């Protein structure tokens, strides 16, 4: 099991370098799965399950860990959708690899870690993290219609 950084270590490192993350997009006939955050930042807003990649962890291992920790499920990666850059609140800068995944077996996702609720959406909810709104604007139709394009997801105005 990989160990998480302490808050002090996290701030020491990520005030100087970007943080690599993964985001999981799960789609079914009800729509796209989002979780409602129960922690800061963005407490109370809907978002994609995701998290940082640990040292010496593969991308696939990170995806599986995030799915298990945040949703209590096992997933299989279907497609790499692209990447997004999230300049944050002045000290964090994340680069996230975004993957469309499917739930393995007949498991049911549930809110476990860092979330109060989960739901499937076929429209963008009002209370969503702003850069996830932008990501959904790019991908909502294509995900629900099984489009096969990958691209950089623009998360800020140039």
C-alpha cells in the first residue's frame, strides 16, 4: 500500500512542481457518474472521482486505487480521453489524465471517501467544480454517444 504525503510534505512539494492526477469517468444508461465532495477544496460541489498518482505507482494502479477508495468498485480502463491542466489557488497546479472506465463485474458504486453522495447525470449540474464543468462541456455529448476522440481539455481562457 502506498503512503499518502503529510499536509506539510504535500505543500512543500506542490508549491514547486505540478501534481500528476487521474480522473475517472464512468458512463452508463443513466449518464455520467459524479460524486459530491465532502472535503475542501470544493466541499459540496459535484466532481469526477480522481486523485493524485503516488510515487512508483503506475497510472493503471492509481485508477484502480481511486475507484476502490472513492467508489468501492473495481474498474477497467476503456479509453484515455485526454488531459487537463488545473491551475489552482496559487500554490497548486495539477495535471490530470482523464480516463473513461467501466465498472467491473456487477458492482454498485457508492460514496466512500471524500464524498457525501454519488449520482449519474445526463446534464451538467449547477453545483459542479468549475473546471469539471468545462471538461463536461467538451465531452458530455461524445461520452453519451460513444465518440472516440481524445484531446487536451482546456480548463482556462487563453
